[in-house]
C-alpha cells in the first residue's frame, strides 16, 4: 500500500517510523517531513520520501495525492484537519485517515466542545461561553477570578490563559475579546473554573461507532522544571502514567467516551481518527479540560514505542469502520520521551545550530530519537524549529526507561539546547 503522511514534527516522525514497520506499506511520502523522517526505511529497505509541501497547503497536497495516488493519507496536525483536508480528499475520491471538518470541531472550537460536553453529560469544568466582555467578566468574578480563559479557535496552543484572581481574569478577557490577541480565534471565549488535580492525556482511536482507549500518558506542558515557565507544545511524556490502574482507566474511559459516542451519533458526527481528551483527575472525579482531534505530540512518541499492533491495520480499520473486531495490544514496558528544544522556545529562537551525538545516542539499547525541528544541509544535521528532538527510551519500569532516555539526551548536543530534567518525576513520587 502507498501512503502519504502529512506533517513535520516529532509526532509525524513517530507515525512514519511505526507505519514503516508494516509489511503492507510499499511506498511512503511525507509532506513536508523532517531530516529524521527522510532517513526512515520501509521493510523493503526503500527510503521514505519527504516532499516539500506545507501541511496546511491543501490545494498542493491534493494535487500531489491526485498525481501519486496513495491508497491512504494519514494526517498528523490539527490545522489541516480544521481546514477540512479530509472532506476535500474524500470529495476527490482519495482515502484519508483523520476526522472530517465537522468532527475536528472538538479541537477547532472550544465553544463547540464545551457545549457538547454539557449537552451529553461528559464530566467537565463548570464553564460559560461568551462573546461580550461584560458578561464574561461577571462570570469570572463569580469564580473569584480563579479560572481558565480560552480563545474559541486554534491559537498555536497559546490561547489558554490561567488566572488566579479577578484582575488577571479581566486582563485575560480584555486580551482575547477586546485587544483580539488571537484574532478571529478569540471572537468567542470559554471560561472554565480552575481545576486542581493530576492532569493526564487520554487517546482513543475511533471509527465512527467504536472508540478503543489507549493506556494513559502524561505530558509536561510548561517549559521549565517544576512546571514553571511558559506553556509549550509539550516538553516530554511517559506512558503509562501510574495515577489510574486498569480498572480506573476503564471507568474513566467509560464516563467520557460512552456519552461522547452517543453525542456524536445524535449530532451526526462521523469521527474517524484519534480523540484525545486532556483530563484533570480532581477529588470530584475526572473532568475533561479540552478535546484534541489528533494524536498528541509528544504523546505519540511514547504510545507508538509501546504499540504492538501493525499501525496501518488499525488506521485502516478506523477508516473502514471495522475497529470493533480489533484488539489494541501494548507492550508492558514504560516509555519516556524527553524533548530537546532550541534556546528561547516557546518564545523566539534561532535555527540552524549543528546537532551532534545522534549516532552515539542511537547506539543505546531501547532508544529512538524522533526528530521534530531538524533539517539536513550536506553532511550536517541542523536545528530547524522550537522543539528539535524527542529522545525516547523504553524499559521494564519507569526508573530504567527514564535513566536510558536521559543517558541518550546526555550524548546529544546543540548550541543552547534546553530540556526538562524532571520528565516523569511526578510518577516517582
Ligand atoms: P487546554 O489547551 O484547554 O488543554 O489548556 C492548556 C493547559 O491549561 C492544560 O493542559 C492545563 O494544564 C491548563 N488548563 C486548561 N483548563 C484548565 C482548567 N479549567 N483548570 C486548570 N488548568 C487548566
Ligand atoms: N501534547 C500536547 C498536544 O499534543 O496538544
């Protein structure tokens, strides 16, 4: 089967790496890909080919797919999904994996997601949705300003402002609704009560009728150790996270996914892809903070190093509506991913720094270095983004996996490299 994968980050490298292990795959392109993706090989030893097309350039991606005729296109990032790449490809008779535009609204509109959760009884924060500043401020005041103020639309992961008092909440509301800091993405806002607890990532693969829950993972969103500093796309993950046992995970999954599936059916939403709820485990039970409609980054790196199934067979079943008969199989190993980022990330950063030590890191057992923002220039591997590498390792238990991931990180250098030293520390108590 010929495959086209769309995206260029660590998530897409993990997707390509896992899909390349499938004996069904005969050819693979990735648009636009990165240096790590370009070095992957299929089981036939044929190389994966990166094509210089942006993930949100829908017309050119369509033209490419019409010419090359991949039997399946796999979409990594949120933006092309929100733009309707799935609808567009399907209109042209091309098979594609991911939620269509209507289904992608779980991520592309926080107002949609919040209303849906309330309508179908999915446990979530107490919340209100607003487009006018005065009623928003009155609601925030009723929460004593302890709240999360969220722009409705996609805002590169920056559209959520956590507030501790009324002054901060009013500032956040002004920033989004009045100063339009996120443009049209902030024409409406959701204000949620501030929830305390342990935050975990859940993923479920769906085929429109069935949702198959993954094990737990935990991300580290803040830039600095101890959850200090700015919010990022994610600085490291591990799976499983020990805050739920198997029975509790199944129960949490049931409380979220059963009403979610019922709601999708009632609203005529045909969700084929990954639904990824961000969940806070509060003293009053699990509550969904938000939905994403795609694989998490860097959750994918730890999930796919544990997945024992042929990923292509799972994605095929997701597209075909035949997931009910499939069993997801996970290695009992723990997997840990430590992200190495450019100096300054998530603020402005410089690209083009030479990366060394990957060969040495690659010699460690049970280790895979996924590339995110990298490019090749001649013989040199250079940084080309904020998040540069997702250094991933697995082991029989968390301490061993973690030690191995950090041993690999220690072998890799580039000018200004920053990473968190406390990935998975919460699980070690
Ligand atoms: P979101 O993009 O909605 O997941 O928000 C980004 C991050 O903000 C989440 O990963 C949480 O760490 C934090 N957050 C979002 N909503 C809340 C909330 N209601 N209470 C506490 N923290 C939140
Ligand atoms: N890991 C955070 C995200 O993918 O949104």
